[in-house]
C-alpha cells in the first residue's frame, strides 16, 4: 500500500462520522433555527455551515485525480477539522464555547 491509498482510506473512515454529525446538525439546525440563525452568532452559523458541508468536502477530496500533491495537506486539514469538531462536541456541554 502506498501513501495515497492510505490517505484515501483514512478519508473514507472520516466520511462515516462526518455524515452522521452533519445529519444531526441539519436536524438540530432545523429544530432550533430561531436560536441558531441570529445576527449576533455569526461564528455559530459559520460552524454549523462548515459541519453540514464537511462531507461534501471529503467527497471532493476523494474525487481528486490520482497523484495530486494537494491531497495530503488537504487531508491533514480535514482530519484537523474533524478533531476540532470532536472537541467541540465533547467540550460544549461543559461550557460556553463558540459564543453560545
């Protein structure tokens, strides 16, 4: 196995929880739209939009042509964003994070 196939498989592994979290965010965003979509919460709105569009980003990375040098840094950035979202969901019940 080469590095590109490992990177693509890791993105596939990241896609499964990303889809579940995005679906939960869409449902939560629709249920609590009156609270979420307010002008005084721009970072919460942008975070919600980033979480919802994250699976589309991963699919775009998986669709990149073979041998592309951009795949590796973008995959690393995707994993860092996934870690940030995981910390967000773990930390959120314990404090006021992202302006809530």
